[in-house]
């Protein structure tokens, strides 16, 4: 009886020990936004635990920072953020409170996704006048799949530095992601080819990298400046411009005021197109590739 008990105890203890070791073996990755998280999951596979702070339906500039975020950041082995002021309105105080040296800027545990990315629309002089939230340049670069590949490579090399035992696995996963994107770029390019060169309107200036990659002009916005809500006088100008250029689509994201976009669409005969920067914000978009698939499909059906 006693022996049986001890055997059981040993079995339970052994199980606990194994679980603990397995849990420790995984790199604890925190991503500020769901696009970085999706790519970290692809690259990290079974060797990482990924936690994401913002919801896919939240505006990345204005995320509701909860106290639980500090705890998550304190326990992180790695933090992936944009590093181009996208999260400047909410991340810095969380990092200060978390006091985690592993994820300090410059450490292997800190991936600033914008490192090595050439930002578009960098102003000649830095100004945050009138509340412009893109003062350093446009921070919405992840919707360009070629930039996403570079970020995947950056994440893979940082994971390898933190967990050298799994470096080969990270590299294999990253090459797989790269191969998938390369194949998909052909498909996406072919689907969008008939509409290349068209102008589109967007609620917020989040699509300049997508436009650049796939050959669209997205230079007119319902917001007068990034982060500033639409005003009647600005919308009147947008409507006039849309009529003059015969623009057929207005891109809105989940956290935008859809009614405003619908009013502009009614006045111009354009269609409102559901777009999102983040995997999980639209149905069946739990991976980065599925998200871009969805954007391409939504756009082609609006422009048909
Ligand atoms: Zn923005």
C-alpha cells in the first residue's frame, strides 16, 4: 500500500517536474499587436508561448492599457513592438512599471520591428502639430508582405539568440514563412493586377505600404490628419475629390466610425470596404497570410 502510494507520488511529482521543465523551455514572447504575435507564432512554433497585448479590433495608436499588461511584460523573455511610435501613446509607462531588463531596448529580448525598415512619409521636420500621430513617418508597415518577411527574419534571429538550442527550428520555420509569402505574392499580385493604378480612399493613413506593394494610390483620407477625427469641411473636400477622380472604394477598419464612411460612400457612389491590419480582426484571418488573402478578396470584390 505504502509502496503504491510512493509510486503514485513519484509519478505525479515526475509529471509536475516534466511540465515545469517544458514550460521553462518555451520562450515567453509578448507582442504589443496581433500582427507581430502571428508572425512570432509562425517562427517560434512549439518552442514559444506568445501573448499579445492589444485586441485585433483595437486602434493600435490608442490601446486600452490594462494592469495585467504590466505583469505580462514583467514575465516576458522577449518583447516585439513596432518601434516607430505606433505604440508611443500606451507602451512606455507599461514598460517603466514592468522593470524587466530582458526586454530593454538594445537587448536580444527586444525586437523593434521597424529596425531595418525604411519608413515611408518621414517628414522633413519632426512635428506633432495638431495631434499628428505619424510624426516619425508612417508606422503601419506590416501590411506589406515583403516587410513582414524581414520582420520574421528579425524575430527568428532574436529567438535564436535567446534560445540557441532551437535556432535551427526557428530558421526552418522562418524559411517556410518566407516561401509561403513568396508564392502568395504571385497570387495576390495576379488577383489585383486588373485594378492596379486605381486610387482609393482610406479612413486612416494605414495603407501606404500596401498601396506601394500592390500598385494602388491611397492618398486621400477621411481623417484630416492621422489620429484627428473627420470634420464636415474636410469630408466635403474628400467627396469633391472622390467625384472628380471617380474613386470607387473607401477602406475602413473595425475601430473606425463606419457611419461616416457610409455617408461619404452614399454621396459618391463608392463602396465601403472592410479592411484590417491585424490577423483576427476579420473572419477567418487567424494567420498573417489569411489576413492578406482577406484584404485582397475584399478589395477585388469591391472594385469588380
Ligand atoms: Zn496610424
